[in-house]
C-alpha cells in the first residue's frame, strides 16, 4: 500500500526537493511512497512493527535536525 511523505515529515528546514529526493531513494529500496498528504507510514505500517521499524530506519538519513 502506498503511503505519503512530504517535507513536514523530514523536520525543520526540509524542502519539497528534499522530500522528493527522499521519496526517490525510498522507492529504490522498494517502498511505495508518494509525495503529498494522505496516510503516512505510521498509519499504514502500524499493524506490522517490524516493517514500521525497517521503514523508519531507511528514512533516518533524510531527517533534518
């Protein structure tokens, strides 16, 4: 199932370009991610804690602090 990511999920200072780059990289890892508003990974993967943890680990390099 596809879930959504946008710059607000990447932390302060993240741009739309940052989000699009993250999505491109995450899709390359096999995740079905799209830009925009909609169900996010925490909602879509809630029933599978291992899958949730795996996605969050893949997302870490894109988080701005």
